[in-house]
C-alpha cells in the first residue's frame, strides 16, 4: 500500500520536475482576467504588489471607474514606482454622454500606448479595458497591435468582463472568474477595503 503510494508520488514528482525544466522561457506575459465574478481588479492589485516587491516600475490605466477611487489607488498614490492614469469620467449611465466617454477613453488609451512602448515599465495594468472594446470606444486592432509590439519583458494584466476572442487569443494566461454569489445581491453595499 505504502510502496504504491510512494511510486505514485515519485512518478508525479518526475513529471512535475520535467515540466518545470521544460518551462525555461523568460518573457513578458499577458494575463487576462475576465468573467462576471468578483476578483479581477483586486487580483491585478496582487500582481502589482508582487512587482513592486521587486522594485519593478508599474503603470496602471483604469478605463471605467473614473468616479470611484479605490483603496489601492489611495494606497499607491505617490508611490515612486507607480504611474496611474484614471479615465476622467464616470461611465455611460452617469454621464449619458457617449461622445465624451469615447473621447476620454481615447485619451486614456494614448497614455496606455505610451506605457506599452516604454521598457522601463515592467508591468502594465489595463483595468476594465474590455468594455472599451465592446462598446467600440477603442479600436481593438490598435490594442492588439500595441500588445504584440510591446517590450519583450513587459508583463500586462488586462481585466474586465466579456473579453473578446481576439484578446483571449493574444493573452498567454486567461482566467474566467465565475459569479456564484455576490453580497450585493443580498443588499449589502460595496464595502471599503473589500470592494473599493
Ligand atoms: P474587484 O475589484 O472587487 O476585484 P472585479 O474587478 O472582479 O472586482 P468589476 O466588474 O470590476 O469586478 O466590479 C467592481 C465592483 O463591483 C467591486 O466593488 C466588486 O465587488 C463589484 N462586483 C464585482 N462582481 C460583482 C457581481 N457579480 N455582482 C455585484 N457586484 C460585483
Ligand atoms: Mg474590476
């Protein structure tokens, strides 16, 4: 009994070791976090912390939450290795001005493009950019192009629901967070420190 367990574990270890050895490519990756469940932007924040831990320079562009400042933006404000751009508008249902939303989206994208061509930035977060593509505020083609042509060792984290097929294709790692339950549906309002 024990020896068959041991054999199984040895086989498992040999397999894992061989996979680790095979994974010898070192390059910037695109992580895409999509789906309706909670945890996309906050997961991006986890990777921001990891990068900052290694003194890496981080660029963050937030495409949706113009009005709502989050705890992480307050925390990272004035951090020497963080450059944050926040799209300066609420969104459609707040502003009810599509042209203004579009203009602001394009302005934020111009900043994102600068980050995506600057090798000093080791991590670039494009928070909620999927909506900009889905609403056709930004051209998907130019986003895909900037991702493809970015510096070789730059990581990118993209968040937002309903990611397009092309974004999924261009990303190296894609996770979909499923909404099983959310406190908001039990009338619990967004909580500081957890939701914002
Ligand atoms: P978080 O920033 O908490 O990681 P997220 O980025 O996955 O969330 P978004 O769609 O960007 O999700 O929504 C941001 C805000 O909406 C957060 O306050 C979050 O808690 C809340 N939220 C996320 N998913 C849901 C949901 N399925 N139902 C209700 N509220 C949600
Ligand atoms: Mg989010």
